[in-house]
C-alpha cells in the first residue's frame, strides 16, 4: 500500500467532507414522503435523493482524488486505479422514504484492496462514526467495541431473514431466525447495515448479522468495528454474508456460530 501517495488521514477527511455535504439535503427531505421507484424488486426502493446524494459525493471525491475508482450503489463503477471508494448515499432507503430515522451515509476508501478509511454518518442525529489506521471515533470520541459476552445478555441487530433468504430456503430461514429469537436477549431489525455495524463498533449493540450485503453496505462499518476492537467476519469488499460482534463476545457458544461466513 502506497501510504505516502494515499495518506489515510487525507482520505478520511475527504470521506467526511463528502458525507456531510449531503446532510442538509437528507434532513430537509426527511418525512416528505418522497416518490419511490424500485430496482431489483419492490423490496429494493430508491428515491431521487439517493441519486442526487451520490452525485454530490462523487463530485467531492473527484475534486480531491480525480480519476480514482468509485463503486456506488446508484451510479455503479467509475474510474480506476489502486484507490477505490465504496459509496452508499443512503443506507436504509426504505427507512428514509417512510420517515423512520435509522439511515446513514456510508463511504469507505480502500487502497490496493485494503480498507484504510471510512465514515458512517447519521444525518438525523449528527453522529459521525469515523475510522482510519489510528482507530475509530464517534464525533471525535474514541470507540471501544465492548459489551455482552453471551447471547442471553446480548442485543443482536439483523435484517435476517431477507425476502431473498425466504425465497431460497424459507423453512431453514424461519427456523434459524427462531433460534436467534430464543437465544438472544433481544433481536432488532433496524434496517441499515452500515449503521448497525457502527452501533456494534460503539458497543451500543453486541452483534450484527446480514446476508447478501454489497461492499458499499458494509465496507466503512467493517473498518469501524475492527478499529474499535470488535470482530468483523466476512470479506467487506465482496458481496456476501457478514457477522460482527463486540470484543470479548463468545461466538463459539452463540446461536450465530452456525452462520459464521
């Protein structure tokens, strides 16, 4: 990794600038019930604000790191080179569109396939989760990913089973979800992978699990968890399943042991 050419502090500054640039628009549009169209199916919504926010983010990045690769949920892939940005302008679009305040902006930078900087920005609470080689922070305060050691004291955040999970294996998915409900103190489905991971990094929840996540969903959150001392399992730069938990959590005795990526 060319640290001199791509210092993580400057990459993080760019990510934060880009995320904050779309905050005013998202706050203004929140609870306006924007028009919704769909992508893969009716479970996969998108609004004009997703597209406009990504355009703004891309402009900020390109202004600082012209020509670098960008992989965005709405705009696809552009640019090339060792420096690649993973952008989700609104992670939790269904929440945003309906007026539920659990969504975020997620931006991560990777150099030669290694995550080096990331931000998960909650525009409604003005919580700014950031991570680089030096650590992880929320609004400048260092994060420590610590919490429950066992399921019976733990909070699990998961959107499992998804509609796709139900299509590919309904009985298995429902059975597994039932085991999660029976094993954990609480299971919640808040609806934003990036923000779920940020909360695990902060120790506000103890574990997060998801299937079929794209890199723009989890790249910044994965770096947050790891830099805060938690555990992230799965490849955040490849579409697939992920599992994260706070440091000290006993995964071996957990109901989550059966879904380790």
